[in-house]
C-alpha cells in the first residue's frame, strides 16, 4: 500500500500522540501539519486512512467545550510508521 507524504505525516502525527500522552483529535492533527490545510480536506484523508485500517476512531473527549473524536493508530498503522521511519545506526 502506498501513502502520499501528507498521509504519512498524518499517520506519524497520530502515532506520536500529544506531549502528555493523550490521543489527538482532528483539530490537533490539522494544527500539527507542516502544510496549510482545511477541515474538510483533512476529514477526507482521515476517512481514507480509517478505511485502510491504518487509524481508528477510539472514543470521544470534551475539549474546548466541544465533544471531539479521538484517533489512534492501529497495529497495522504502527507497523507502517515503523517500516517508514529511518533507522539510526548505533556506533
């Protein structure tokens, strides 16, 4: 399965979670991207990756006085991130 650079960046963002270890919501994913994007386009990418079983919706949380859907990587998504992360050589 081939992913675009934008899909791979999104997958890595979701896999890395927040600094405190909590899961990310769509607004946080959008804010973490290195390219300008809007909510509908990001929802399209997220739906595509949920369909490919790389990420999953894992619940909701109240953030900023709104209920937000939380995302996490699946086992396949975690393996995909691991496969596509450059390895450092220990010296």
